[in-house]
């Protein structure tokens, strides 16, 4: 089965879910830092700093979408419905759902 980052098909376990989330956050943070540093320092003494912020926002949104795809896989592995990913839109509840997805056991096959 295709188990790529950009697919919401399939299932992943707890360990893979945590590793993928850490990797996604690290990549988004690295892109954001590089973009802000590059555009703030190398183009006309910082006059394009907002372009670095824009690139950071785009990278963060893409990372959020990939993270939601991983959440769908994890929910499927736990035997839960995909509609629970809508809870990720509610501040506070999203942290609880993320922690639950990190510690809940997989569904017995």
C-alpha cells in the first residue's frame, strides 16, 4: 500500500505518527528560518523581510495539511472516524486530540 507523506490512504502506528510529525515540524521550521533570514538580510538591507514571512506562512500551511493527512492515517489505525480531524480546528481540543493520537493503542486486527 502507498504509505507516503502526501497520501491520506493507509494506516500508521504511534511511533511512525510521532516521527512524521516531528519531521514535518522540523522541515517547516527550517524553511521558515531560512526564508526569513535570506529575505531579511540579502535583499536591499531587509526591505523584502515580509516576503520571508509569506514563505514561512505558506510552508506552515503546507505542513499543517500534511500533518492532517497523517492524523487521518492515525485515526484510521485507531479505528476512529475521519470526522474527528475536524476537532483539530478547535483551539485547545486540537492539543488534546493530538496527544490522544500519540498515546492511544492501535485497533486490534
